[in-house]
C-alpha cells in the first residue's frame, strides 16, 4: 500500500486542499501552479492510493494518516 514517503510535499498539500473542498483550479491558484499540473498530481495521487475518485482518495489518505 501507499505510505507518506510515496507522496511529495506538494502532492500531500493538494490532497489536503482537496479534502477542504477546493477544485483543481482553486488549488492551482493557491499553490501558484497551472490547473493541469494540479490535475496531474491528483491523478498520480489516485493511482498511488489505488482509488477512483476524490472522496475515496480523501478517505484513503485519512486512513493512512497522511492528511
């Protein structure tokens, strides 16, 4: 399974902001990234967590104690 070490600080911050309900565009604005870059990180996060969507990703990340 995934562990904290599998995620960059940026990836973790994106997961955390997603858990607060921010969209990729809002996260990009906050972190000074293009929305496409944020979406890339989101997709990689989902792949690493082996989930299909945001709610699952947040639940999985919380279960691992990484957000």
